[in-house]
C-alpha cells in the first residue's frame, strides 16, 4: 500500500482525467472490446492486402525481434497482437476499405497533463520493463535494472498503473486493511497488507508517448512475501494490454513518472484486465 498526501494543490488534474472514453477512441483506436483478462482474438493477417498487409508484417517482424520464447512462452501470439494493435492504430477500417489514419502524434508532440493526485495506491510489485508503440510505429522498449527496479502501483480510483523511478517510499507504518488500497492489495496478493508507506509523487507533466503494449513485473503475490523490498528473485510476469491503453511519461532519460491508462484497464486477483 502507498498513501499519497504529498502533491501540489495546483496539480490536481490526474492524467486519466485528460483521457475520456471519447479521447481514447479518437487517439488510440475504435471498437474497444472489454472482455476481462483475455484479449479478444484477432482475424488472420491473410484478410489484409496491399500496404496494410505490408504494414502488419513489418510490425510483426519488429515485435518478433523482441518477443521471443526466452522471455515469453507465448512470444508469437504476443508479437501478432502487437502487429494488430499497430495496424488498428495507424489504419481505420471503413466501408471502402482500410485507410491511413495515424492516431498518435510524433514523439514529443502529443498532448500532456500534470500528473495530479493519483490517490492511495496499491503496490503490485516492481516494474522490470515495458513496451509501447510510438507515433512512428516503432516498438519502444524500456528496461530497469533488475537489482533496483521501481515499484509498480495501481490506482483503483483512476484505473491507472503508475511507476515513479527514483522515488523511495517512506517508512513502514501500520496499514488500514479496510481502506480501498488495503482491500485491493488483499485481492491482488491474496494476503493482508503488512505496511502502509507515504510516497512523494513527482510534480511533473506527463506526455502521451504512444500505445502501451506490455509490462514485465516481478511480484510475490499468492504466496509468502519476499523479504527483499526490491523483490529480487520474485516471480516475473509479462502482461499485454488491449487496445486504447496509452503510455504517458515525463521527460528525461529516466522519466520520474510513468503512467499507462485508458481502454478497459482494471485489476482483479487474476491480474490486470482489459
């Protein structure tokens, strides 16, 4: 659990308040399908032709260079999902066929918002790496040192995941197991929370960088807690989100704040859902 009373009063517009359902459709794709933890099936790429088919195969080859069986047993399925997400992001299917319609501005030119107050957060684990599709249709990969990864937090109020690299939580205090964050932690980890810590959320502006694709995180959920605060050696999970989830981050070689939000994002004991 993490409590967050420390934020500037002028920055109370949370990033998710910038992205309404209409914005998500306009910026990140239409036809969002909310089907729980499992992503809906995509059609065969053989249904595509011309430049759309060429785009899909190029996106698949790009994703396939990263998503491999060494770090994902479902690597081929993951790469195909990424290719379809890229295709739906840059093309729109109309009555007359597919038409080019890029939804993400070039890097550095997207909309922005102050991060605001994310409210009390549930610690899901540590963030090891994440990927997103940028405005040039490139798959961007960001990794953190496995010996000192930042924490991955969930806001049930804003249905958003946050990462604050460089932020050190406060001391362990007695948690309130009946608070929203306490109940969410128990639902996620299947055990009562042991600590509540105050964190300082950076007072920074977040910019839309692209369409979020996957997150790799380490977690000690479902079993005895890992005594290592950085969860080194914990079980690693790779999670691919559905359409409409945006990647927002602050400027910097190591962004002080990162958020992924939108689409059908939610959390339950089985994991993050769509």
